[in-house]
């Protein structure tokens, strides 16, 4: 009798999961399959695994991610925030808003595992020397994201029926009151150590562990 090896069975299972996930992922976006195939393969391995196990909500979750990025860009004109998308208040906003809306729609557990997969993907990107939003990921930036993800999840849990506008206001208030987290910088946008010293480029380039300092989101530059 013909028998498949365990490895072949696992490969078939993974292929089947991919086909199901990709079919739902593609049709939910209502764009070409070729475009979605390209989008899928640009995800990190941890994010691809998350899509495999959550095929029916993957498209919606990543649509919310896009919405969070667009909302953060819109807030660059808001003078009550620092306008900083790379380790600043708008970076914190983007992560918290994303997780809050995913929590509202799909529950906190799925939001948590998605956020965790994304940050694991950042480490994979670091290992492959790939940038995220134009900068190389590092341990402190990922830790900041985890903290803001957790705050966003809590906001979504506490406000399950709030509108996106209400969530925006709540997260802005949290930022202004120091409830979220940012990376310490000076007025010229240079990263600082916790003692206030400027971090030199060679202390950052190609390194996962850096001297960046995570501070509360109301710390002034």
C-alpha cells in the first residue's frame, strides 16, 4: 500500500492551508490574483503563518493595518502630536489604533497573535537586512511596538462599540498623557540614549541590540 511520509503530509497540509488562505485573501480585496500573490509573498514568514491559520479574517486585519497607516499620516498636520512616524508619537498611534480596531472586530487574542507575528517578522527582516518603513528594525523599536500594541488591544477591549473617530481621540489622549511609548530623540530627530547622549550612526547600523531608549509618549524632545 502506498503511504505518504510525514514530511509529505505536512507539506500537503501547508499547501492546502496556503490555497485556502490565499483564495480568501485575494477575493476579499477584490483585486487581481497576481497582485495579491505579490502582496502575500512580501509578508514575513511569521505573518504568512498567521494568514494560514486565520484565512477568513486576514484580509480584514491587513485592511485595518493600511487604514492605521493612512490615519497616522493624516495626523502629521495635528500640532498636538510630534508628527514622527519613526519611533515617535505617530508611530505609537499607528500600532495602538491598528490593534484597537482589530480587537474590536476580531477579538483580542487574534489581535495579539497578529501583532506578535508582525514583530517576529521584523526580527526576520533584520536578519535579512530588510527595512521596515525605510529603517532597519531593532530590539528597542520592536519592544516599543509590543507595548503600544498591548495598549491598543486594551483600548479595543474597553471600547468595543466605539467608532474609529472615538478610538482616534482616545489614543491621542493616551499619547498626550504619557500612556503609550516612543523612542527618545532630540529636537533634530537624532536618537538619544537614556542618559541624553546622542547615539552615533555606528552604534545603530546593522545591530539588533542598540542603545535606544524607550520613554513615555509625553516626553518632550
